[in-house]
C-alpha cells in the first residue's frame, strides 16, 4: 500500500464502527420491522378462540369465538379481521370488524344482534374494554409498525431464550397508552410479553403469550395469551386453536354486511 494512503485508510477503519453504530431508536425499528416481516405473506387464516374472563376474586366466565383474518395487499392497507361470538347465548352473533391501516386511524365496527345495528367504534373510544375483557379495542386492532416509534433497551433472558427488549410509543393521540415494552425472542422474533403503561405512565397491564406452534413451516402462533390488569386485579385468557391457512377468504367476507350475517 502506498505509504501516503495509510493514515487515511487507518482513519476510515477507525471511523467505520462509529458511522455504522445504530442508535437505540434505529435498532428498535429494525427489530420491529423484522418481526413484522416474519408474518408477511400468509394470505388468510381462520382460528377458534376461547375467551375466559377472570374476576379479581377468581370467578370465571367463558366465551367462544371465531376469528377470520385477511392480509392487506395495498400500500397503505393493514390486515382485515372479523371476530364472531358464538357463546354464551346473550352475546351470540355479536361481531367486530376491523380494517387496519399503516399510517392512519383504523376503522372498527361492532354488530350488536340485540339492537340489530352496527356501531362504529370511535377513535377516542378505542381504549375502552372489548366485550368486558381486559383487552381493549386498541389491542384487538392491527399492530402496524408505522403506528409507533421505537427504542431498543437491552437484551434479556426470557425462559430458555434470549429476547430483545424494545419500547414503543404510539403515535396516535387517542391511544390509551403512553408506551409499551415488548420482549421479542432473537431466534424467531415472537413476542412473548408486553407491558402496557397508561396515560399517567403507570403500569396498567401485562400480556404474556405461550404455547407457540408453527404453521406452513413459517408462521408462529400462540396457543394462549393472558392479559393481566394490575390496577383492577382482573385478567383475561385467550386460548387459540384450530388455525387454518389458505381458507379462501376474500374482500367480500369483510364488510358491514358480513357483520350482520356472521353466524
């Protein structure tokens, strides 16, 4: 090497790590994008769900539901989902339709068979509880990457795995949360735990996921999701089963008329 070039080359080598070093915000966004990409390309799926409401004293109430999801294809589209209650009898036929978007407010509608009408869930009400559970309407919508800003916090053991711990901040002013802290495993980028902080910056809820299974040799889905409300002592367990992919769902299965005919 030309001796006159050596100092410049040495300076570049020394500077490169600093130039390439990610900020916590950049790394957090990169992790979120990778986790999101692992779930792309599924097309559509359906699953059954058992919702168990647990009171502070430990009393339980069960509900059975079906969930249908269609992957968004447009540049700004998120996924579309339809959630239908089958039991108990007093909520049978109740259905929620969600259209998720990447950079604007989602659309959500709730069909109440007792009233025979479709109710629009306003953005300002998305922090309210979904059908008496500890999951809010906000929790039941699509979790599009673009709706948050991110910050990587640390690596941490989570069971036998190692997780990224990433904080994210909702950009929606109507969100019920100021921030959420997620534990995402470094092997498959599955979310195992999320802490939710309310508008007063107090810990409100914790979501834990478990019993993951893989479908189509690619997509990981939890068998159980538990949401604990630390402020009320109540909790809700969701037990997922019978995942089916490529079921032939189309746009016509996801509109306001599909809410009314959901059975």
